[in-house]
């Protein structure tokens, strides 16, 4: 397995861990009656996120943010793998993305300013640089 695919697989596992970190306290706070419901705002009296504690709501937003970042990272890995433009640089970008996303979770959960944004930026630019490297190498 290439380093890029390995970091993608580990990023997937991070998403699973993030889901557990958010869903366990959310179910404790709101109960399964709300979390297993269709989540219609009119029946719940607002959104579920608004009813969560501050920390659990942050974990919810961090989870959703990683879904968005993971889409872009997956595209970057697919581009590198299918174009066979793997390099030490693209591997380093993959590891950088993963490390930044791991650090992003506690930074968001505990409100570390400006670190949450710094870690987001590091992961975003690592993903961007992976694609640029593949494009340059593929020319």
C-alpha cells in the first residue's frame, strides 16, 4: 500500500473515531428518542446541534468539517494514485494532512484559538499541494 493510500485509510478511521467521540455524548445528552428520530426541527424544537453542550456541538462541527476535508483529500489521493505520480513529497503531504486533522479535533473541541484554523489550513494546503505536485509531475 502506498503512503498516500495508507493515510487515506487512516483518515477514514479518524472519521470513525470522530463519529464515536461526538455520538456517544450526544446520545447521553439528548437521549435516543431525539438522536434516532427523523430530526425534524419542528418536532424537536430546533436543531439537534443547538441542543447539545458546547463541547459536543464542537465535536459535531469538527466531524462535519472532516467529511468536507476528506472529500478533497480523497480526490487528491485518487489523482496521485491513478496518475502514478507518487513521490516522497505527496507522501509527506498525506502524513501532514492526517496529522493536521488529528490535531484539529482537540483544537476544535477545546476552542483553541487560532490553532483550530491553523490546523485546518495545514491540512487544506497539504491536500492542495498533493494535487499540484501530481499535475506538475504528470505534465
